[in-house]
C-alpha cells in the first residue's frame, strides 16, 4: 500500500504536466510509458498512456488472448492503373500477396517484403512449389499463366507459407477467399 502511494505521488507531477497540454510534456510522458512497457502494442503501454498522458479514464485490465493468425480479407477488382485486374490481400505487417492480369500478362507478386530475388518454396497444404521470384516489376513477382498448377493450388488452399530453400519460414498468408477473388480477376482479363 505504501509503495502504491509512493508511486502515485511520484507520477502525479508527470500526469498533471501531461494533462495540462504542453506538447513536450505529453511526449515525454508517452516515451516514459514506452520505456516502462514491452512495446507500443502492449496493454501496459496503452494503459499507462491513457492513465498518465491523456487524462482519459482507464479501461479495466483484461487478459489478452494469445495472438492468432489473422485471416486476410481477399478482394478483387480493377487496379488503380485502370488496366490490370487484381486479386489479393494484405497482411498486418503491410505485406501483400496479389495476383494481377491483363489479357496479355498474368502474374503473382509479393508486395513490400524485404527479400532478395531468387527461388523460394511456396507451401500450400502438403505441396511445395519452387517459385523463382524476380524484381522486374519492383516488388517480387513471378509470371504464372491462368490455370497453372501453382495457381490452382493457391485457389484451392487454406494457407500459403513462403519459405527459403533451407526451410526457414518467411511469411504466411491466408488463402480463405482467394479462389473466388482470383476467379473474378481471371474472368475480367480472359473471360
């Protein structure tokens, strides 16, 4: 109890200064919360900022659920260039897995991944596909004709895991909804 009162007394000036609106005091308060937590996504950090830096009431703490892979929302449509059709999804980390086509070209691309061009293993279920990725379009991509075995695997699979040739897992994408989205793009290009 005494320790709690001591901590409240010590933190009160920080809290009052942050709530009075000086931007640097608010920023210092936020940095202090970050330094005392396991990171900006942690509940400790968010609770500290809410309690000490923003003047907002604190929500009661709850036990966070363990992180689960988040299924990606696949979508399809006309790309912003007005020429390509696309089907794809973005991962939380900002990476994306997309299929693009025009009547002349058909390709898959991994967007925003910090990987070198080269051959990778794409694992769907129990099947591994060796896929040579290049950077001819900026992001990693590979030409795949409609109906290709790899494309059929993507359309029918549940999850896609990209691995280095030594078996190191690099990233994983949900394929839930990929089949319908890719079919939509293919019909728009070749239908």
